[in-house]
C-alpha cells in the first residue's frame, strides 16, 4: 500500500494533473493521495498559496479582495476545464469570500489551496474526499497532536479504499483551521503514511530526487539513490531542501521509507530515504550541503582547560540572550562558538558582556562572514582518509580551512571557510569525491 503526495508544481495545471492521474492509475497500490495547492506553472508565476495569503491580507485590511479571489478561482477553473470535469466551485468560493469577510484567519485562507485542489483531485480520480480538518489535529498550544491524529486518521481510512486528503492543514481543538509551516504538505503525507502503515511514502515533486550537491553551485549534480534518515537530517539542516524537515518524523518511527520521485520523469527511480541500508553509496560521500552567514566567537583564557565549568558558563551567555549555537570546537586555552550571524548581530555586545561577566576570559575576538559546509556520508565510517582528501582538495584550490568538526557518529565532517570561498569549496569537494574520485 502506498501513500502518494504531489507537490505544487506537479499540480499547477491541467496538463500536470493528467500526468499525476496516469501515475496514480498505473499502480493500484497508490491508494491515498495528498495534494498540495497549485504551484508555479513557470518561473514568473505565483503559487496559489501566496495569492491566498495576499488576498486575505487585503480582506483583513478591509480592502477589496474580490478581484484577486476571482483570479484564484480562475486558476482552479482552468484546471477543471482542462480536465473536462463536471465540477463547479462557485459555492465553495462564495463561502470562502464570506469567511474572509468574517476574518477567518490567514491559516484558513492559505489552507483553501490544498482543500480545493483536493476536491478537484478526488473528482478527477473518483476517490473519496476527506477534509484534513476532520482528521489532522493540533493541540491547544498549536503543536501537532500526533496521537489523536493517528487514532482518528487510521480509523477513518480503514473504512476507505481510496481517498484524497489535502495537505498542509488540520484543525485546532475548537475546529478552526491551522496550517503547518510552509511546505507542510510533505508532513501530511508522512502522517497519512504512518496512519495506514503504508509500505512506502512516495513524495512526487519536480526533481528526480535528492541531489549530491546544490544544482545552483554544481552543474548537473548526480542524484542520491539511497540515503538514510540521519544523513538526510544532516543535509537538510545544512540547507538542502527537497522535503520539509519535519516530514521524516512520523514515518521514521514506523520504518516506512520515503521515495522522492519526479512527476515529469516517472520512469526514474528517484531517491529512497530509509532508516538503514547495507547498500553502500556509489561514492564515499552521500551529499554536501552548507550555509553562509556564521560568526565565530573566539574566547581565550589561560588555563581554560583545567577550569571546571568554563564551557557551561560561556554557553550560558548565549542562552541568556536566546541564541542557539551551531558548533563549539575547542583548543587548549581557546574555545570557539559558531553562531548564526543574523541571530547574533543585534545582540553581540550583550553576549560579549555576558561572557565576561560569567566566564572572565582573557579576550574575546569575533570573526564574521564565515560559511559552514557539511560533507555527509555513511560510507565515511568504513573508509580511511576522507578528511585527508577533503583538505587536500581544498588546499589545492587555495582555500583556507577555518574550522573542522567531525561528529562522533563519523557521519559527517563540518568545515568552516570564508563566505567568499563557499562555492569553490563545495565544487572542490564534489570534484574529488564524485568526478575524479581520487
Ligand atoms: N502550499 C503550501 C505552501 O506553499 C504547502 C505545500 O505546498 O506543501 O507552502
């Protein structure tokens, strides 16, 4: 049994819908479908979700939102007409306009993209439609209520052979609509897969899987065939985006793999995300990702190493100011704390004062505009010389390494370089592991 989620670009037009229809009909085990709202049809287009947010802003400001709402309706109608469906959304749009006037909230507004696309999809496939507000539940504090949802959803789907459940939203205990964060239909797909104990959760998008590196930096990077949840987590955290970060949690606990597939190239196998695998990756590394915009806070104090509690006091200074740290490499009498520049800038003098007050260091020195790059791979554990290869590749292109951090899991090596060396560093690492493999 498969749960299939389709992203916005897979459902942006009637043409895309019919590709999706073919994919679903070609495999009878694809029984539960989670659609996003219509996305962009081309680079200049606007996502329906963004149109809905804008439209609601106008309603909230008592401006005339009807022309924009009409435009949104036209986008859905062009899909309906293109598919020759006998379905009208007039009543739905009347209700939406009425609820906008009553200020039903931005979450309600945004959720209508998925809701209406779900209605169209159910009609097109002749599947049952299940409103996510009936089965996806949030707690009073706005957190997702996993237990209650699983109970409701698995019960509801037991009696239902084939269904469409719109992504992205659910309901608060008082019945009002609440959405996940942007891109949250991925989470809904995962929740549905867990509820029906699916064999696989297929996540259909517009790329042929997870790429080894960012295609805006590396020309035509290769696709990762199999990746573990932990590797994915490391790469996503460092900026690689394909799947919503929170989408792994529901299925991960159940051991359900996720398969990232391409609606525009369904013959390709895509990327399989699994808990664990014996399959060695094709290369020593599984992927490379990184982020710019870090600051290194270098703290020095003679005899630091023998002072019990020094690290705790330093980190307390960051905690006091609500700043989370990324990495804390240390030397004998030095300790460096890597933080996000954006988060740190406004509070830097308070943090420095707090470090002085709490830890009495000899000196503190700041270095800004740094980038962190994560080289991730389960293959590194059984291979010697990975770090050596990374550093010789970087030395070869004249890049100075500012920081090195290898986690004890041996799953990744983090390197710090200057922002201006970021792209060249990723290229050098990709080249040595994937292109030349020396
Ligand atoms: N439509 C929503 C968004 O644009 C949710 C999603 O597509 O997953 O963020």
